């Protein structure tokens, strides 16, 4: 690979790495702060992606809108619609055991996929939406646009990171951790536990919507394929687990390192003999599945464990059976 | 006679945090032994330790001359120990008859029909309810179901954790009478009880625990007559 | 009028019962696992897939009818379930169960990618060609497969009821589901109960996978695509109530098929593209109004 090619490979890697970092930070708010299990990340991602795409794309007969609104408006709207979707899901299951939230969130994600595929008037079905703009489209053309987009993505990553950190250290974040670590005690001192959980879920969902919007703008094209649950939901979980749930830096490090592993296996797979190469994506899936099991059993606190003493979810230390 | 159960220097608790410290206790065959003490004294922890439901930090627990402090709960029932927890001590969606049946799985009795007959003679109330889910019974009847389940394994030692907790005074009397009947059937009993005064009147001996340590031990009658014990643990007034 | 009635029976009611049988067989396992191991097993659909592919391989090797080759698929699914329990779920048993839920997501992915690696991604069929339906009284036309599915679920219901109420293992399983702490105190071998749960859950899942594969075709996403209606069925029946899950599966299957019937107008009530969404809607309504399910299952 020539140096220029390598450089742009790196740019592409970091753009999607950044989008994954946002997803990971968002999941960290839900799971790391609030202990809420979201198995439908792809759904919120999709809502955000389609919202922003429909609002900013050029008018088209094949789908709703194309309102040519400015990209930042699209991204903000993506946060709002994804957040509202999150609110509806959480409102229903927040009182129940986390398994129910897992089922409901995965269900919402699947239904959203059905809507996207079936409702041609809205989304142009599986043909997808084209002509989605990027920010600053008028200023730069060609490959330089990728560099500019990289800067935009990482600016968003930094903003999201700062917001998440502020949330973590705020009284709100402290209460939330108290709720997560000892729900009964938090209830006993009069905290509205369910309201706090609902808020985390909505914030996380909104941020996932932002990530979805960025991905739509990056590709300039959006089809149901882009919201493949395995690539969005599953990979993000592995990233957060590997990086260290509860720690925002860990979320970013986890996103980049797992994304690096994922991308590198692709390079290797391309060098395999043809008969293996076609199946290489399944080998990668298998490896990611195994990586998750490994992390769950051996590295539960991740590369960068949570700062506060004692990892909240690890009840290793206070098992009641000898 | 060598004791059926001998606890020596037992320190135990949950997750490395000791609740009881250096406890010693003996139960001879055929005795009813009572553990009393204020809330949080670690009474239930002693029973749970015998049943391998705590983490044991130090000390020994010997049952019929063999060390059991390292054995899993599952191994204890076949050896002849049965336990009745204080709360959540029935299988609510199983029928009364199925609840009793569960008692025989870990330690199949030699003659199942005979054991069931004996248990139903002790608890005649259950006869009419055999096919009813245990969760539909009253508190006192549930207590009989769980006692019956424990007896179905033909234990030599029965551990009872506050068998009268939450029961009406009428049932309280009946449960104490039943405990005497169970002893008459040759079963040794180690129990924790809040209604210390009544319990002392049926117990052979009792151990008083305070802050997880042995505080006193004597016969039931002597403890009832002891002014200091009465003032501190039995509510002060003279025994009736 | 009569022909409309027959159309309803032939094209909606019987297929609904057949689909319900598939859901029911899967939901029983999900409900048992939720009751006894206390976690939502997201890889259960993929156990179905493994059962279908195991049977398919046995059909290829022996040339037997799929229902005769079924034991091979069942054995394969059981082995896979016991293996992942030992390697991936058991080490997490003392942690909050949500970790096991996450692990089961990973296992779902592992199973699916293994299927894709070993058998490829193309659709496979058990039996080529179109099978003639059976015609009863000149009116009712049923496919043999749908009859078989309904027969299987009836047999399964009888066997399951007998097993749960009459056998020692069945009663032990209900006891552990009811009150795991007391089951331990009573000296029940919880690990043995866990093993039995996997064996029964995986067997029924494998049967469901084969029935579903016979109805359409076999592909790596066969089971994963069914996981939501099966969860809905398990919740509908009451978690930890296997017979409830069976009933729940039948209800969900019927509702799914009947939802696309031309009830009030000439148009299907619900666009067939959203058929599976109806199961999810039922689940959501239950979670709001009656999370303990129809048969008063445990509320976690």
C-alpha cells in the first residue's frame, strides 16, 4: 500500500472508529452509569440515521422529504427522535428486571427494521436514500472532504465525551451510581430510581441517534443494510466490555481497539485463498463472539476500569454463599 | 454420650466478613437445643453455617463424629441433617404432596409410605390439602408443610430457624407441641427462636449469643430463673 | 360463506396452529431456562438452528425422512447447549444474571457464525418438490406438515405435563424454579436440574427448528428470526411456567396468522410484512398491563 493510500485508510478507520466511540460512550451512559441493558442499539442508530438523512437530503420522489436542511439541524433532530424512541421503550420496561428491557429494546430495533424495509414512501425501502450531504460540502471536494469529516466526527466525539464526563461527576451522576450499586438504599433515601434510569436511557438513545446521523452523512447514502444489528449492537457491546464499562476513556479506547482488531482481520481475510475469503466474515463474527466471552470471564472491568472504588457490578466480593 | 453435633471455635460470615466469632456448641442425641439472643447476634448464622450456607473462616463442625464444615449443602441431607429456613420455606406452586415428596429426593427413606404416614399423623391438617398448591395455604399450614418436607428425609438432626415467626399465638402453641412430638419420634433439634420464653420451657438447654459470641449457656429452666438473662433477653417480667 | 369459512380454516387457522407449535416448542425452553437459571436465553433460537442443521446433515448422510433423522439433530442441539452452559454460562453463575444474558448474545453469534462456516449461507430444503395436501371431506385442505406440527405439539404437551408432575426430575425442576434457595437446602442437586433443563430445552428447540425448516427452508438465521415471538410467548404464558409458554406459543402463532386475515375489509388487517411485529406488540402490551403473564408466572 502506498503512503497516501495508507493515510486515507487510516482516515476512514478513524472516522468509523469515532462513530463507534460515540456509540460506546452512549452505551456507557446506559449500562455503565445506569446498569441498563440495551440490546437494540441498532434501532436507535437507525432512527437517528434516517431522521437526519430525510431532513438534509436533496428532495426526491422515492422517499419522504429531502428537505435540504442544514446538517447540524439534522443531527440535532436525530438526537431528539432517537431519544423519544428510547423514552418509549424505557417507559415500558424500566420497572422490570433488566432482561425485559433487553427483549423490548431488541424488539424495537427489529420492528424499526421492518418499518424501514416495508414503508417505501418513507425510506425508499431497501433501495435506500441517496444524496445525503456532509457538513461543509461547499468548501472542499474529493479526498480532502474525508479529512474534514474526520475532524467533524472527532469534534463530536470530544463534545460527547465532555458531556458524559460532566454527567458522571455531577450530582445526577453520583445519584445514578448510587442507584446502580444499591437500588434499595437509593430508594430508601427517597430517590426516584425509575426516573433516573429513564433519563439515562433517553440520553444514551439520543447519543446513539447522533452516531447514526454521522454515519449516514459519512456514506452519503443510507439503506437498511447500514443498520445491521450484528455490526452495530453487538460490536458496540464487545467494545464497551473490553474498554471498561463505567469509564468514558475506556469506552473510547475499547471502541478504537476492537475496531482495530475488526479492521485488521479484514486485511488478513483479504489475503486468504478465495475459498476461505468468502467465509472470512463469519470467522470474524466467531472471533468477536469468543472475544466477548473472554472479556466477560477474565476482564470484566476492561482495559480501563471504572475510577470509583470497586466495580459496581462485580459482586465477587460480597457473594453470600461460601 | 458423644454429641450428635459439636461446633467448636466457629468463626463464619458472608464474603469474608465474620458475623459469628469463636462459637462453641454441643447437641446430644435426643436433645432440643435453643439458641437465643438479641437481633443481629448471629443466631441464624450458626444454623446456616451448619448447613454450609455461609463462608466458614475458622473452626470445626462435627456431625456424628465426622467433620462437615467443608461439605456442600447437598451432601448434608443424605447424612441425616434437615433444615427449615425462616422465610420462603415452601415451594408455592408445588402441591402439598409434591412439597413433601421433594423431601425424599436427597435422602430416600427406607419405607416411603411409612414415613409419609408418620408425617401426616403429626400434621393431620395437611391430609385434606395434599393436592392443593402450597402457596394457597395459611401461614401456620405452610409451616407444617416445610416441617413435613424436612421430616420426609428421616433426619437425625433438625435445624429450625424461628419456626413460629409471623404466626398467630394459637399456632405458636401448636408448633411448640409439634416440636416436642418430633423429638419424641427420636429426632434431635437445634433451633433459633424469638419467642424465647415459651421456647425455653420446651428446650433442654439453650445458648445465649450476643454480638456473635457465646454469652451464656445453661438448661432452659436455669436460664428462665436467671434474673440477668431475664432482664436482658426475656423482657424483664417474671416468668408466668 | 362456506368457502370463506374453509379459506379461513385452511389458510389461517391451521397454519396459525402449526406456527404456534414452533413458537411453543421454543418458548417452553426459554421459560424453563428463565425460571431455573434466571436469565433470558438469547441464543435459544440459534439452538433451534443447530437442531435443524444437525437433522439436515443426518438426512443427507442417511437419506431418511427428516422426522426420522430428528434424533440426530436433537442430540446435536443438546450437546451444543450443554457445552456452552459449561464453558460460557456456568463461570458467570455467581454474577448478576445480566452478564449471562450478555454472554448468551455472544453465544447466539458464535452459533450462527459456526453454522455459516460449516454449512454456508444458502437456503437448504429438507424435501424437494411440492407435497400434496391432504383433503378432508372435500373441504379442508391441510398440508401434511401442518398436521405433523399440530400432532407434535399435542404429544409434547402430554409428555411435558407427565414429566413435570410425575417424575422426580420434573418436580425438582419446578422446585428449583419456585424457590432455588430452598431447593438447595432440601438437598436437591441443582446442577443436575440445570442439565435437565438444557437437555429438555434443547430437544424441544431442535424439534421446533426442524418443523420450521420443513415449513419453509433452512438458513442460518432461522432461529434468530423467531426469538422475539418466542420471548413474547414465554412472557404471555408466565415466566417459569412451561405449560403456560406452550399455550402462549399457540396464541402468538394464531394471532400472527390471523392478523393478516381479511377481517373487516378486503384488505389484510395488518400488512403481512409486519406479521412478526404483532407478537412484539402483544409482548409490549403484556409488559405494561400484566407482566406476570396469563398463568401468573414469576415477576422478576
